[in-house]
C-alpha cells in the first residue's frame, strides 16, 4: 500500500504539505466510515485506499460494513432504483425489513468515534445511535438523486435530516434539507492496481490470458451489470456501426454484494449480444483490478452509456489513462466530461453510435480528447484532492462558523 510521499511525483509536494497541515488542525479526531459492502463498487474502492492514508496523517480512521441478508439487499436495491426515479415504491413490510436490519447492526457496532461517516442509503438508519453517542454524523450520498421517487426519498429524508451535514457528488443532486450540504466529487487512486502504469508486456499477457484478441480496435464499457448502466443500449449502438467500421465490443462487468439484480441483467445482455463474435462479455470478480487496468489501457475507446449515474469512476479511470471517453450526459458525468474537450457526452443510442464512428475514423482527435481528459483527472479527481475535501469537511464540523467554506 502506498504512503503519502509516493504521490509527490504526481501531485507535487505542496499538495501533501496542505494535507498534513489540515490534518494537524483536526487535533487527532477519530473517524469511522460505514457502508454496505467491502468489495465491489466505487465506495468500497475509495475507502480501501483512503483509510490507511488518513491514519498516516494522524486522523485515526476505521471502516465498518453493515450486515444484511438477501431480503435486506433486495429492499435496498429497490431503494437504489427509487432514488434514481423508479416510480415503484416500497411496501410497509419492506420498510420494516430495512429498519430491522439497522437495529440488528446497531447491537454489534461501536460508533463512538468523534465523526461517524455513513455512506449511501443502506446504513442511513444507524443515525438512531447519535442521541446516545453525542458525536457528529455525516451522510454521504454517492448516487444520482436528481429526480428521486418522492415517497422513498421522503422516508429517507426523515433520517438524513438527523445528520449534521449531507454530502453529494454534484450540484444537481442537492436536495431541500434542513441541514447544511456539501459537494465533494469521488476520486481514484493513481497508484492502485487498477490505475498504476503498466508495461506493454504486462498488458499483453493479461489480455492473452483473458482471451481478448487485439486484431481490431476495442470499444470497452466497464461497469457492473445494471440496467442503469444501459449495457443493452451499448450493444445496440455498437451494432449500428458494425457495417461501417471494424471493431470489437468488450463489456466487462461484475456484481456487488449488495446488488441482487446483476445475474438477471447479465442474461439480458447475453441475449442482446446473440452469437456476434465481435461482442465479448467478460464477467470478472470485484478484485480484478489489474485485469481492468490492462483492458482499459488496451482499449481504443471507452464507453459509459449510463442512464443515471452518481459520478462514474470508470470514466475517471479511463481519463487518467488518457483514453477518449463517450459517456451519457447524466448525473455527475458532465463534471468529468466536457463535451468535445475531455470526452464526448451523448443522450441516445443513435448519438452514441455517431460518436463511436467519428472517433474511430479520426484517431488524432480521439487522442487529443484523451490527453485533455488525463490532465482534467489529474487536477480534479485524484485521491489526494478527495482527502483534502474530507479533511475540510471534518474541520467544518469542528468550527461551524461563517469563516468555514463548504465545498
């Protein structure tokens, strides 16, 4: 695991000095993060990389994961979809299942740190411990809540408003709340296995092991098999360009512990792909970081045709690797992709197909998009910036005055 000084060649000494200064101002506060899964998904990846660096800075930090059964995760998946606008609400017994699991977790969790940092809806009900602990609580929403199901959101809001502050990934997600709000974008670790530099022989060896041929340009989408990532729409866009352009589509996905719909979506994707030899579907375990790194680096274009998206760290990963990106113009994606500068934003299958064809036929322009995207990611979406924002967030709890600027 890297230490802070390892990041100096990438971000500069001044950035690291600022982190140490901010951490010193916290006076050795203790922090605990709580989310719903230890592997799979961007939240787990961020916490895995950030926790040891916060400890190195002197901010004593640990990470807890709530526990629940299949029925609980079925309910939280419905909540996830509802927050993205699904009109289907929850039945009373599902709300009771959700709250019951929170109570069971509270029996086994010690949440007495100075700052309790809760991530996403799954553990939001743990706030009931606050009145006993007398500490400060933060709720971090990583999903797209720009147009949530009103009934489900109103249920969650009764818990969210018991927190000291709410954190969202983009301004468009801000809600009418009685508590202060902050905007903090997620990040990637440039030194992780998923993002570190790789030699050509490393990349070629991994692709050979995964049986991914390199005889045609590769168009890749990396994301869990989720309808909101629109993998079927990706296949439809690819099929529109096949008669004009030689290429191969690679859909790389996996499942998360808290997503029970992945298997069904994977079946839908396989059905849409049919027997097309130029559409490869690769199911990888959530720990396949080096494999994903190699696939992204070998790709000609990266897609993220999301219909809803909290932020989209697979886009950040591709930008960091200087790859041209075509992505859905939704959620937090436009914070990363400035249309025709650091990538391409699309709104439809037809638009995605058009830009696939354009970039494949104009590699010079595609290369420039990738170069711009890498610098944009370096400036804005690396782990050191994320740690800085969290340290400022923690300081804002300690010094709640007009002189603290909310991010």
